[in-house]
């Protein structure tokens, strides 16, 4: 089985570089805001997981998540919300909208890797 493809949607170039080092075993697709993230999803039908920042310009992560879950092409792709805002209310809202997991920055690499491995293990086969 080919490695699972992960879409990183975050406005921080530093985090993109960090994810490249942490997730070397996964093919990565990069987007730097929510609008670009939706474009990348449309261009890559084999995305198996999305790591999605909540606070971004142009279109925030909650808006991206809502758009993904409303589109049958993307509705079943697991999404991990990653944010500096970790209130219980925001976590509950993200999970209620369909996020598979919620990780608060700063996070431990092991914590994020465990979430990614769990969700990619259960992801449907890439098309």
C-alpha cells in the first residue's frame, strides 16, 4: 500500500518545515491559507488526511472544515484541527463540525505523530 498523503494547511512557513521533518514517511501537499487548501484538495484526489490550522487569513480553518464536510468529494477525509486556541468550547465546535481530532499548539511531536498514524491507519485506500 502506498504511503498516505497528507495536506498541510497553515499560514506558518516554519510549521510547514517542521511538518516536513516530522512526517518524512508521508507525501505532503502544502497550502498556506484556507482557500489554497481547498484548491489543493481539488487537485489531489488522493489526500488521506488534512492538518488544518484554525487561524489563517482569507479563510479560517473552521470555514475550510465546513466546506470540506459539505462537499461529498472531501467529506470523509479526516481532519486534524491545529490551533493556539484550545478552549473546550472551540474544541467541541470543531469536533461537532466533523474534525477527527484537535491538537493545541504548542504540541509535542509524539502527540501529533500518534494522531496522524492513528488516522492514516484507518484512512480509506488512496485512489
